[in-house]
C-alpha cells in the first residue's frame, strides 16, 4: 500500500491505540503523518507517534517549519486518505459545523481527500442526540465512518464506543485502496443531480420554493462521485435554468444520467420537466417522458422515512445507505 495517510488524533482515552494504528499502517507499506489535538497530547507524547511514523508530528497551526509551504494546506494536499482516530465528540461536532480552530480541524476543512472518522467515546456520549445529529450531518456531507465496536469502555461502561482495533482499521484501509485501483462503474459517465428545491414563478414578482433540505440529493451525488462519475450538482435553482442546463448537458453527452432529487412545487402553473430521450431517475415528480426509474415515497424524499425502489421498501433515514442501494439498482438496470 504505497499511499499517504494522514492520521488526525483527537483527545480520547483510545489515543494509545492510534500509536498501534500508525505502526500497523506503516507495516502495511503506508507513509503515515500525524496531527494531534492539544487534548490528544494529554494522553500520549507526540514522540511516540514520531518514532512510529518516522515523520514529524504536527499540532500547532502557527508553527510553520517550512517557509515554502503552509503546513496544514500542505498536509491536506499530501494525503491520499485522512483518518480521524480516535474521533472525539468534540472534533465530530467541530467538523460537522465547519469550525477550524486548531491544526486538526483546520486541515480537515482544507482537504479534498476522503476523510474517515473513527468515533470513540463513552456510550452515553455516542448516543447523545447532539452527537447523533453531527454524525448524520457528516454522513450527508459524504464522510465515511469506521464504526466503534461494542465492549468494555475505559469509563467503566459496557457498550458501543470502543475505537475499532488497529488491525481491522488497517485492513479496511487496504481494501479501500485495492478497490479504488480497479475501474469504477461510473468512470467517464456524467451524472446531473438536482438537490434541495427548484423554484417556479408564481407571478411576475414572486417565486415559489418548496421545503427541502437536500440530504438525499447530496448523498446521491456523493455516491456517484465515489463510483467514479463526473457529477454536476444543481442545488436550489429555478426550474427554467434547470431545463436549459439539462438540454445543454444532453446535447454534450446523450448518455448523461439525470437524478432529479430536488423538490418541485406542485402548483398548477408548474411546467413539467422533460426527460424525453434522457436516462432519468425521478422521485415521484410528474415529468414529460419515461424515466429510467421512478422512486415513490409517502412524503417528499428528503423528509420521508422510506421509499419504494422497484417495489422494494428502502429506509431513507440513513441517506448514505439509501444512496448506495439506489445506485446499486440503477447500475443493475444499466447492465440488463
Ligand atoms: C480521561 C479522559 C478520557 C476522555 N476520553 C474521551 C473519549 O474517549 N472520547 C471523547 O469524545 N472525549 C473524551 N474525553 C474528553 C475530551 O478529551 C474533551 O472533550 C476534549 O475537549 C476533546 O478535545 P479534542 O477533540 O480537541 O481532542 C476524555 C477526557 C478525559 C479527561
């Protein structure tokens, strides 16, 4: 595994396991660099990580050792993959809210590399609604997770919250890089995804915008990217602009795949969107033409708890999981 892995270590009792993780990743051939939060340094001295990774350890955003680069940007660009392990409730909350007040959180916002989060904390912390909300938000933003395992926790409780074992994390990382080495199913495909709301004119002065939070569209776009597609994401646009753009994309590439996950007002004057001659996936909107797949749900997909894909009921409460299932169905349909 000749890959650059940036390990971001935040301050939980499992920091000692992160030292073993650096060792396992290095043994598997990875080049590992480590950034620590101030709290993480309360648990383990940076020297342990330095020795294991054979690289400098970073923890101060303003300690610029090399005047040719800005360290956090350089590290963010260097990484093929970033692991946040252990991820505290605090760093999860900061990332979910775009806070960048130390070297770890700043680097996490500066990267375009995949970021995997391995939460580790007390079972009640993990179950706290605020932590759950932040994890859901990160899932919708496309972050991947290495779920904590169940067992004895350092705080004396038994439950979910233990950092996954370093050997297991290393295997997951190795599998990820071997999977990405093989061609992806949507490589060279263009996918246009609408998310959020589409506005339509109500009268000369007013537009109507239906409620939408865009989570499903976002998750579908993220999954398409993971599958190798060139994704054009259209968020909160007007229906007229969308129709124009769709026509252009169809002319550029007749094979373009259109996922219409944005909520469209159902007022009488709403013009129907044309998916004539285009492979389209719709979510119960009335359209002109034959969509490849039409998904039904009781309420608008962003707010619904389940949806029907090809007669199969699928939960929508975990948008990432829903997106994976839907893409698997689309790809299955494409093969036939
Ligand atoms: C002994 C001890 C163990 C802790 N273990 C955890 C933990 O496992 N998970 C967690 O989220 N916070 C844990 N904390 C609390 C965090 O250290 C604290 O929230 C800190 O602000 C996290 O900062 P950081 O995210 O910048 O590293 C622990 C604190 C102490 C004193």
